[in-house]
């Protein structure tokens, strides 16, 4: 058969697109799901997100698990991010809400934590939807090493999975960790932080790039 486009095989199945829409074939080219959908995701954990009549749902290779009813749906594994109107929430694979829609933005859960934006406020939540942060921050993003970079009034620091500040908000910038160290900026000079907040290198470089293994590129007054 001839397809308009096709995906990479996952678990010996792949999506394909014909003039009738998106469907699924097996490794022998046999049709498993008849082409009929407006969109179809790659097969993940035996499931596929599909779009039909402008709404998103979830199915496996045999049957529909969640009827198409959401404005956006992303299968992240244990939980799915679903958007109703302008708000995101988290669904269980059986279609029951774990956390009802309440967020303008929502990240996937990783190690039981997710970053969300609720009514203009960034939050670090657990799977019950409880906000673990004790303060309001203008920025919040994963930094690796089970830490999240936070920013308030232009000052950067980091919190741990409990929402506790472990790197004080005294820096002008902190980048995600790479090879166990994070690039930071202090007064227009760059250095490297360890996960406990210790300065592995003081702010002595004109520029600094993330470590890759045991090496990192830096710039001093003498050059790179």
C-alpha cells in the first residue's frame, strides 16, 4: 500500500496516513487500526492519542479507552495531561481525573513532581495537586539533580522536591545542571554550582558553558 506519510515503528506497530486519515499497521504491513483519525500519536505504553472531530481521546490497538472530548491530550505514562478549554489537568489512563483542570500551563510529572502555572502563579505540585512552594516565584523550571530553579524579582536560586530553598536566591542566572554542575551568573561573571549550593568555581569567567563529562568551555580575559 502507498501512504501519504508514516511514523517510525514502535513495539512493531507504526502509524500511517492515507487519504482517509491516520491509522496503524503492523510490521507485515497489515492494517491494525483503519485509517480514520485527524491525528494519531506514536504508540506509547501500548496506547495512542488520537484526534477526531477536533477533540482528543485515547485508545489502544483494540479499543477506545477515553472518548474524544479534550482540546489537548498528552500521554506522559502514568498520567495524561488534558486540556479542557484553557485549563490543564491530569488524567489517569482510565479517564478519571487525578487532578482536575486548574492550570494555564502544566509539565509532565517526573519523580512525583510537576511544575504548573495557576492564576499567574508558578507552583511545584505533587500527584495530589498540593503546592509545595512556600513563596511566589516569577520563574520555575527543572534543573536536574532533583532541583528546580526559581526566580523572584530578578534573583535566582533553587528548591528541592519538598519545595525547600537549597540554593539561596542571590544569583543573576542559574542554568540546569550538567555533569553534576550548574552554570551561574553573579554580577556579570560566571561560575559553577554544586547541587548543595557550594560554588565549585567562583564567578571568575567572562563566559561559561555547561560541563560535558569532565570538561567545560569558558572564556577569560585571555580568551577561550
